[in-house]
């Protein structure tokens, strides 16, 4: 696990975008795993900026998103399908038919999740997975208590996630946040060949501490990433503030990245 600590989220997002863009340039048929939430918004802006200014093209790329709320149509203002279309897909040359988001309106949720797993496998697996982290240490919607071997399935959101997401996306109305979601499992996520996790702000400091330096436990599902051999954690100074070895991580990653 490499922890990159930048002064600001702008700086961290730019560096992460350069890493994603280099991977796309190197493998135009890349299979991306993508995340939603407030955290990757700047990353997606930077990826689009780089694609416009360079030869980086997503024409042959494919993507699978981490999760979607149960009960929301892809056209719903707060659906993750809509988020992706607005924040990334409409700004790069990826073909919409090659982008995949779980269907929160599927009649048979179990079948939807099993089919999603099959699709990812058939595509050769995720080459590069983008992640955020919840204030409770979740990745995708793998809340505390999720098995670290879990696969894509229907999950129940914790009150803290409902609160976090209401604040950001549902005009503060907790009652409007769906209580269930379809989510890739921790076991699905850690199979990605490369992982980039972004975390910003002091509200994520405990989660980052648990992810990087805590025990590997179901109670902070991001901690499973400690066992991945190509995982990059991009932090700002606030989210990295509780890390015991932060000076060492900052020096090591800057040396590796040639910063
Ligand atoms: P956020 O959510 O980016 O909106 O903070 C992250 C997450 O819950 O994974």
C-alpha cells in the first residue's frame, strides 16, 4: 500500500488523474472500476481535462461502477448512473454502451448482482479500480460487518452513511436516502489489479487511519486493501492527519513518484 499525502485535494486529484490517464494510454482496452460520491468529482474533472489535451482516449475502455441505490431509476437525480453520466461519461469519449452501473430497479436483485459479477469476469476483471472511503471506513457500500470475502449483493446502509449521503446529495433529507443498495463486495474489489483510493477532509481521518494502520477487520472494510499489492491511497493533509507514519509515507511515495 502506498500512501500519497498532498497539501490539497486538488493536488491529490491531479496526481491520481495522471495515474489513471497513464494506465489508459498504456492499455486503451482498460477495464475501469469507478466510484461515485463527492470525493472523485475533481479526479473525473482532471481525467477529462487530460483526455481533451492529450491522446488519452476512452473509446475502447469499459467500466463497471461500484454500487447503486435500490429503488432509484438510472434517470433519478441522485442515482449513481446519472452521477456518472454527468460527472465523467459525458466529458470523455467512452461509449455509454461500455459503461455499466447496477440496476437499482431490477426485479430480481440477486440475479442482477450475480450477472454483474459474471460480466466483470467475462471482461477479464477490473484493471484499475477507483475508490472513495466512507467516514465509517467503508469501500463501495461495504458497511462495518461486511465479510472481506463478500461479492456483489444487496446491502443495508448504516445510519451514519445515510446521514453522510443525505447531507451531500439529498438536500439533507435522511428520509429520502434509500436504505438499501446493490454493491460490489470487498472480495470483488480486491481482485482489481490496481486500486486508487481517494480520501479528503478531516471527516475521513479516522477512516484513513483504520484503512492504513488499523487491523484488517470487517469493521473497517477499507482495511482489506492492506493486503493488496498495488494499492495507492491519495490523501490531503487533513485526511492523513491521524496516521502515525505519515512523514515516512509522504517521503516514500514522493520518492517513488519522482515528486
Ligand atoms: P464521499 O463518499 O465521497 O461522498 O465522501 C465516499 C464513500 O462513501 O465511499
